[in-house]
């Protein structure tokens, strides 16, 4: 974070002040779940290709190939969604909510 943190109203220093990042945490989880779901269902082509490649070994290979294709899409979607949700949540925490906590004295305040 390039912005300077505000001073604690009780301690009068900003050394121990942190941003309370609730929206960032929620955004990361929500983005990750949404991304994984979209990635899984969007990876239908990957799952079909995996099944086709896996069909060299009938039944077991087809199932494993389809599952691997869907899983790869879900994992990629999770990371993309989580990164997006994290960035949006950080902006909300910083510019909209603006709640900080001093880890030295424990006081919470608006910046």
C-alpha cells in the first residue's frame, strides 16, 4: 500500500496501525468461489478433451481425463476470481470503509 497510514488517536504514532481488511477477505473468498464455479463449468471443452485423451484407456481413462479437465478449469478460475476479489475488497477497505486498528493499544478508528 503506497498511502501512508493514519496515526493512532491514542498512541499518536502510525507504526503499529493496520488496515482492517474485512472486505478484502470476503472479496477473496467470494471471488475464488465464483471463479472456481465458472472455471469448472467453463472448462467443459477441457473436460471433453481430457476425456477423449483419456479414452485410450477405456472407462477409467475417460473418467479421469474428464475430471482432470474440469478440475484444471476450476483451479484456474479460483485463482483468477480470488485475485480479482482481493483487489476489489482492498479498494473497498481503503477508500470506502477506512477502518484501522492499532496493534499496540488495540483501539479501532476511522482513517
